[in-house]
């Protein structure tokens, strides 16, 4: 399916489908269910310097509108990630994107320095999660333009050449502004977007349906919101003459959802909730995109990037 071959921040991908952060375990777990070679890339769970147990249950709830989660960045921490997980990443037949999260600028810089270690050379790209709605400070660096610029510059410096994507929240004001700041601070692109901050309450108990007052909504309900964010941000990059990548992410359950992201200018397309819905979806989406490219009579999917008629 060479018509789907593309690049993300200069890194060749066999197709534009990316398994989203936190929905593919650390990477190897997903590969037990779906061959890694199905994907153009897999993003690891977000890693913090120290291990985190995450939020109390329930951490994932099904809502009519989609999936509602408050995992709270549960992960083994940088040291165990480096010793236990990183050696397994090289065996994955796909591009691995490492994901960084933290509470302070030093946290982000520490994990970035770890990912820059030669032992982690299988991490070809890095995504910076400044948009987690499920911890007290998860969105601090994604909402404040000054903090965002500082954290991106610090991570880019530590990574010394590994391209950086900055993952923003659909709940932030002025996403194209924030995306422009991220790129001007050294990011190679942005991922749009994380889960939508949301609430769901059980009227009988009068309590949140999740182990936190609020959580993050993903799945079909957020898809049109993310499509618009990609469209606006691509336009902004063009107006500002910035060459930067966009990963469209949110509610992809079919090839048509993925194609929408490509048409509004995404270089690659993430899938998270869809992996839980049906593990056969990734293969179906890739096949569907391949036939779409043929029907559109273009040489490859890159010819359809940003090709929306408006
Ligand atoms: C269970 C679960 C865990 C997630 N964990 C992370 C994470 O560790 N880091 C991150 O950047 N995003 C995380 N996300 C957000 C997803 O990567 C994605 O941005 C979001 O779910 C929207 O895409 P979707 O509608 O395809 O699921 C998580 C989402 C879910 C549902």
C-alpha cells in the first residue's frame, strides 16, 4: 500500500495511522492484539519521571457520547520505562513515538533527557503531553503561552534533533495561537487533540461517575471538534509560513473519519478509542484509505493532504 506511505516530521511512515498515547499501553501490549506493522506509528503511554498509580476507580466509563476517562497518567516512571520497556520497543515493526508528561518544567526536561539517551534510539519522535485533563497540573503548560514556550524549548534542547510534537487540549482557548507558539519554540508539529475536559454525574449517588470530579471525553463526540481544530491550525501555519506537521486525533472509527483529517491538512491520523471498540478497525481503516486514494486518482495520500474544497 505504497499510496499510503508518508512522512511525519521527516520520519518515513508506511501509512498515516498512529496508535494514540495511552490507548496502546507502552506499545508492545497493543502489538499482542494488533500487529504493530498495521500502524504507521505507535505512541507510548505518557511517561513521567516518577511512577504514578493514577486516579482511584472508576477510571474509564462508557457514555452515550463516547468514552470518558480519568486515568491520571498512570505509568511506571522513567527509570523502569528505560530498563523494562525501551529494550522491547526496537522489536516493534513500526515507528515509535515516546510521550512525555510532567508537573514541572524539570519533569518534562528529565524525561526528554532520558529519551535522548542512545539506548532509546528506537524512539524516533517525541510527543509532549501538555493537555491531560485528569491531573491537577496536566494542562498547566498547554494553556499558558509563556509556560508552553518554555517547556517546548527545554524539551527540544534536551532531545537534540529528535522531532517534537506538542499535544494540545481541545478545551484550550486559541488552539491555533498555542500551536504557533509551540512551533516557534522549536516543535516540529502538533497533535490535535487530547480528550475534551468533561463531566458525568450519577443522579442516584449525586457523585461523579468517575474517580475524579471531571475527566476527558474521547470518541465520536470529539471528532468534528478535532477536525475543525486541525483545519484552523493548518490555515494558521500557512498564513504564518510555518512548515509544521499536524497529527489529527479524536473519534476516528472509520476510514472516512481519518480521510477528513487528511483533507483539512493532517500529516497523520491518530486512533485511540477506536482501538477499544474493535481491534480490527486499524486494518479496515488502512484498507479504506488505500481504496479512497485509488478512487481519487492521485499518486498517494500526500496529494490529498489539505485538499478540502472550501
Ligand atoms: C484510556 C485512555 C488513556 C489515555 N492516556 C493518554 C496518555 O497517557 N497520554 C496522552 O497524551 N493522551 C492519552 N489519552 C488521550 C488519547 O491519546 C487521545 O488524545 C484521545 O482519546 C482522543 O482520541 P480518540 O477519540 O481516538 O480516543 C488517553 C485516552 C484514553 C481513552
